[in-house]
């Protein structure tokens, strides 16, 4: 009888437990775009809740832990409100740090194991990520895994960058622009725009305005898209559809023949500001229109319909588009932390952590304090007590001396470091001329004079917050971020006299922005700049690679000419805060070191950092091959504050404007190498790089393609002379291995260039480098002189496109050959 009662009680308890579990909402999660995520970027986190019981509301704790040591990185707290028998979806953004490999833990009913969701960082930093909205999972899925822009067919050592294609439905569109941070381009798979929320469409267009790329299909989708909420941003004012007999014009972007077949294409007229990329203005096949700092590209056809879907050249079309995408291009990439463990160059996180209050006192002060303490504790005490003949009082006097000096040490530290909370805010804002909306990345360093907890509030425009691990506090006391009704606040614990650095992503309104352009007259670069931001700018200068022109201030509404010439430019070198801002022997540190100079050095100096992308091994950073205008603003542009009385805020913002460069119309101008942008377009074969001094590239049984962007006139330009400079050295002195190694057939075509071209011929001498230039007139590669310090490229007018593009290929046979990165000089007639 007693046993039966126990069994019945156990069954009843189990039923109650099951009923209790049934009252709990069921949560599920997905990270990235259908499992695809890129490391060191912000990725979307989707949370779906199903409530089968009564209405529930509360807060959900979502911890992020490291896969390496299970250490808690940070926690998100999400406020939820679930009506009776309902299902809801919530979207967040999390930072996928490659160093810690975070994973997400979701709660489960009592007694159940929490749900572990790993962030699958399957997209490499050099891969291209194309996200297709709608259209189903099969839409252009055959492009997934094809070679990324700038990579020839390879089958050697190391990972080969590829094009990754991910699909999401319209109802899963993120409602914040930061969720698209890891994406190179977004393409629409159908015209079901009305199924997306207004907030998600606004976030998508905001991402495009900040530098993203939106690709829109035509064909049968064009009438519906022409009347959708996206219609105003389309480069084509759609009036209907038409039937094209053939799409042979697409061969201008690939040398692959396309089947002759009647195809439905979009009909309409080009909008003002749009331009044709492929086809003609009367019958555009591919056209684009700028939208803020980004652009919207429209196909007149549907790439998923015949005959384009089965066309072998379709991957070349997307390769060319994605190669020109600037969605992920940023000067801050890779320059957040210090460049090396030896501290040869200090990053943006270290710049925000600079404060005189957070520094150690002078070494001589510490030594002097200890000497006085030891002298008083031993010989002075002994002499005094002996003179008084009361040596037994040493048991009382010694603790009193220790307490006195302990108090003196605390008081000295309090006097040196103070009791004021210091908040350093460095904003790096990258934009284009005349842009009002700009993306910023803010680095916030907080100096805490006490051991306490701080509440950080993100203001309007800020959408993400993370730790920059520059102090021990980031490891021992992880941050908690609370998401309530769209607002974000963070809670952090800090120890006494410590500095902790955070990074936030934000958008800012620059009013009418900064207007300007640069003209090179053959002697100097003259930038005509107007400050329309409504605030004063300091230290305004033109920057080319790691050199800056003379700085000057620019008041609000002021117009001024800034000149840059190589002989008058100064090198932007890494700033050592310990030597420049540290206290010397017998001296005291300054009240506030100048963070702006450290931030500028971190952005533009040549010391230590390795760029990302196809140019990595060559030491070429494409983002730094442009002409920029750099300015300093002391306005509070970083929207982050702390809930503490009377903190001391120090604001420094680096505003970087990428300047368009042109030549005087109707004149012939010699364009020097420093004004011509360089990038490594494509690599194949076995290769390595030596960047210890002058960069030498070692190539064996392969080829490299370099792209150059030559300034032209306001409309176009014609090359009258092109001279290529490169130094080669024999295989016996080839450079040491470095960077990724890829192999492949030596005669592979160059799909990353997005244009037709014959296979590069084998060099005449196996142990030498052969140089080729691409002819836009003959649509093929032509050989040039070999192994000369200066190589004339002839005929020059055929080897440069009207918009200033030049491509040079270097080919080496079976034996190794080392050569410097080719530099280009040009004489251009501007139109």
C-alpha cells in the first residue's frame, strides 16, 4: 500500500512538472543568414518564441560564451511580451569574434538542458557573401561555392576564397542596418516587397546609403518592383516589359557565348543620375544609380530565367559586381587593436584608452616613496625609540607607521589619478562628399576612479556595443546589454583606477556634409573643400597613403583650398603613447594626451597592420590607395553616455572623406604613381611575399593581375603614355614564404576582371617574369617588354579604359622569380 502511494505521488509530481513546462514559452534561435556568418562582423540573431499558454511577459537572458574556454563573454537581456497562444520573432545583432568563437545559450524549462546555438563562422574574411531575399532556396543557388572575385581556379595549399550565397525570406529581413554588416551585396529574388515590414525595408535602404549594394532583377519581376516601395530608388523607371531577341551584349562582361533566345526584359527610361553598365541607354542590360554612399544595380533580365541561368558567364557578371562592392571596406578594419605584441603601432582601442589619470606615477616617485618608508620604518624608528629608551613601543609604533604610509600611498594615488570619471569618445566617420548620413565607429574609453557598476546608454543612431579587450575588467566582469522597447543599455562592473574600452556602431547626421573634389594639375593636388557640417573642423588635411599635407582649420560654412604635394607632405607615423605622453624622470604627465593624433596614426600609418582581401599577401590595402580628406571635430558625435554624475567627456572625431580626383579638362597631365590606386585583382600559382623592407613577390608557375585606377577628366580620359616600373631578381634570392599559397593551371582565364580576355601566353624565358597589359580595344592580353626597370605599355590609348582602369598581368614559368609590386605612371589627356 505504501509503495502504491509513492508511485502515485511520483506520477502526480511528473504530471505537474510537465504542466509547468508547458506553461513556459518555447524558444528557438538562428544566427547569421541561414547558418552563414562571417567572423569579426556583426551578424543577425533571430529568436522565435511560441507561447501555448496564458499571456507571458518578462526578460530573457541570452549569454554568449567562448567555445574555447566556456568563458562568459557578455549577456543580452531581451524584454518580451507574448499574448495568449501566440508566436513572435525578435531580432538582435551579435558580434562574431573569431578569437573567442562565441556561442549562444537559450533557456529551457526547469530540469531541461539549455539550448546551445553556435555561431557558424563559415564565411571567411576573403569570401564574398551574397544574400538573396525571397525567390526560394534554389534561386541562383548554383553560384554558391564558385570562386570569389579576384581568384583564378586554384587547387593548391590553403583555403580558396569563394562566393557564398545565402537565402532569407522577406519576413526575416532584419530591422536594423547593422545586421547586414557582414554582407557584400543583397539581391532580390522576387517582387514580394509588400510582405516585408516597413522597418526592415528602411533598414535595408539605410545600409545601402551607408555604402551597401542592392541588386534588383528585371524580367517578369519588373512591373511589380516598379510599383513597390523600392521603386523610387531603382535606376530604371519601369513602364512595363519588353521582349529582347538576344542578350549578346552581356558578352561585354564575359567572353562566354550566351544562347540566342527571346527574353523578357524590363522596359522604361533611365532615371536622372543613373548610368548604364552593360548595354546601351536605349536598351540597358545592367544599370545602376547611386543611393547615398552605396548603389542600386538593376538587371533588365531575370538572372534565374533562361537563357541567363544556364549561361557560363553569369558567375563572371556577379564577380565583377561584387569586386566593386564597398560594403565592407573600412579604414578601421584590422586597426582596432595594437599592430603587434611588441606595440610597434597602437590601435584605435588604445587611443581611446589614453588618459593621464589612468597612467602609473613616475618611477622615481615610487622609488623615493619606498626609500622614505624603509628609512622611517627601520633606522629612524630605532634611533627615536632608543633615544627615548622605550624600545618596547616598537610593537605599537611599527603598525602605526605602516598605516600612515598606507594612507599616504592612497592619498598620493588619489591626488594623481583624481576622483573624476573620464570618458574618452573617439568617432571614426567615413563618408563621401555631400553626404548627410554617414556611418561611424566609436571607441569609448572609461576611466573609473572607484570600484563600481556603470550603466551605458546608447543614444539615437547607435545600434551595437561590444568590449574592446584592453583591460583585465573585460575578462573578469562581462558586460550585460539590455534590449527593452528598442532601446539599448549596458551594465558593466569596473575596478578602481582601471580603464575599459568599448566599441559602438552608429549613424550620424552631418547636415549637408563636406563638399569637395581634388584636381591634379601636374605639380600638386589641390582640393577645393567646403564645410557644410555646421561645426568647426580642425587639422584638416589631404592624405595619400601614409602621408598628409599641411593641416589647417576649416570653420563652419568656410570654403578653402588644400594643397598636397609629395615634397611638402609629412609622413604619418605610429604614435607611441608611452614616449610621447608618458611622464619622464622627475616630470608629470600632461592632463590629457591628444587622442586624435593617435587615431590618425592608427588609420593611415604603414606600421604593422596586415590588410584583408586579395591584396593581403602583397601588403596592399585597397582602402588606403585612395585620396582622403581627414578632419578632426570635437563635437559629441559618438552617441554613448554613462549614468554617473558629472563625468568628464573628451570628444575627438576623425572625419574621413574619400575625395574624387580629376584632371583639368583639355590638358595633358603626367600622373605620378602616388596618385594611381593599386590593388591585386587576382592570383594563381605558387607564390609568397617578403614585406620586411621593399615588398618583393615571389611567383612560381603562375600569374598575378594588378589593377590600377588612373585619375581622368571630369568626363573621361585618354592615355597618351603608360610606363610600368618593377624590379625583378633571380630565383636564387627569392623571398621567404608568407601569406596564403594557391595553385592552379598556369593558363587559367581571369574571371575576376569581369571582361573578356585571351589566355596569357607563356613567357619566353622560364626563370624570368613576363609582363602583359590588357587591351580594351582588342579585348585581349598583349605582351610588353620583359625584365626592364621601366616598361612602356603600347599602344597606351588602347590599354586604359575611358574611366581610367588599367590591368597588368605578371607571369612566371616553372622557376621562381621575385619582383616588386609594379608601379604605374601615366600621361593622360583629360576630357
